[in-house]
């Protein structure tokens, strides 16, 4: 059977503490192994643009966009460390935010806001 395609995955990060897009945040995208959910492989790494979006458009599209379980990793602690007023003590409230999600329709648009 032929797998339909056309779907894509996007992401947008907003810094609600400072009321701006989260520009310059490092994000990584991983895909879990279909048979072993303890095993994952990095798909791509990104740094958000001035609008808090991925600079190259969708994270996944075309042949890269496949059904499966994925994980975003957002390095929010590193991002907020650049704002001295956001870091009151040495231990950040949020450091690394992991978000597990699944893609099951290769024709759909999936959007992850943070």
C-alpha cells in the first residue's frame, strides 16, 4: 500500500514571562524506535528565529514526515539564563522541557506551541 503524504510538523515558542517570541532557543527533535520506546534517535536540532519559530519552516515534511512517536526537547533554562531578571537563584524553575507526542496521519499538519 502507498503511504499518503503532504503533512508537516511545525513549532512556535513564546516567552510569556517577557512578552516576546522566544528567539534563540535551542530545540531538539527525536524519534522513538517503533519497537523500543526507550530508544530514540535525534532527527534534527534547531535554534528558534526572531519570531520564536523554526528558521527553515516545518521541522518535518515530505519523506521526513513519518508516523511514529516523537519527542521535542526545549532548552528553556539556557534561554532564560540570558535574562538576568528571570534568574533569581542558581537553580532554574524550568531547565529542560521534554514533550512526547505522536504523529499518526501523514497528511495532517501538527503544530506544537510552547
